[in-house]
C-alpha cells in the first residue's frame, strides 16, 4: 500500500505525465472529472447542502488530519483558509520532488468546480512554497478578496515574511476561480 506522503510524489508525477501525454487542458479536465466530480462527491454534497458550515466541517477535518499549518476564518458571507505549511507541497519540497510545473494548481483545479456547483467563487493565490490562501463567497457577492490582515487578522498568510510582496518579481496576484 502506498503511504500518504508517497502519494503526493505519485500525484505530482501523474500531473506531469498526463500533461506530457495529453496536454495541459487534459490535466485540468482530470482534476475536474476524476477529482472534483468523482473522488470528492462527499465534499460536493456537503458544501452544496450546508454552504459555509459545510466548508468548515470538511476542511476543518481534512486539514487537521493532514496536520497542515493553516488557519480558518469565517463569517456569514465568507470562508477563508490561510495555508502556512501545506503538507503535500512541503513533502515535495523537502524531498526534491518537482515533476509538474505547478503542483499547487491542482487544489483550485478540483475546489473551483466544487465551489462553482455550490454557488460560490474562490479568490486564491499561492507562492509555490507551501503557502496559499483561499477566500470563498457566494457567486452573487461582488466583493473583492479582503486586504491582507483585514479578515483573518494576524493569521493571514499574506502577512508572513515569506509571502511575495507587491512590487517584487515574485508577487502573486489573486485569481478568481
């Protein structure tokens, strides 16, 4: 049986292989079909039924089980995760594994379609170092993502020293999924 952390390396390799064999669009299709629609049916059902409360249940359980370094913040209209230490990307970095050009993209590759089907949008950015943030809100809510520290306070990963700062070559703009 493959171990949890070995799985991250296989997953990374699989994305690179799929892209080489079938192209980048096929990788995105794989994330949406095989991951979002198939293996995450339970997540999709929970969030569709319970909205933000379902997000808290799902990610509270999963991220605690994975021993991720994260913070969750929520109110009645938004749900946010600040990932300070992603266990999957951290494993790849610690072990010098880098097959796929942007391993971090797979999260939004499956989470984006789950959120869309439940009527939510996601603002997201990652820094390729095991840090990212996601802020979800109802599709009809036109608000932009919160400014650093305004919603999640000191837990906001954008306040961390390693987070790329505006005006630098490594600054990452949020994308809406």
